[in-house]
C-alpha cells in the first residue's frame, strides 16, 4: 500500500520533472488499484483540534 496527500497531477512538482514523475507513476500504477478519499487526514484533524 502506498499513500500520499498529493493529487496525481502534482507529482511533476514533487519530482521536479513531469517526465520523471510520469514514468515513476506509470510503473507504480501499472496493474494497481487506486482509491481516492476526500476525507481530512488523521494528522490534519489532530492539528485542527488543538487549542489556539
């Protein structure tokens, strides 16, 4: 399992090169299943619940 807080289109910026990002994602996603969640992450929900 691989999890990320980045949308697929943003990986060009992560790798600094959209061609490299496309190649890496192509290898990772080949024959895989993806699940996209719109929920807030557990880390963000903890950070948002801290007082002031």
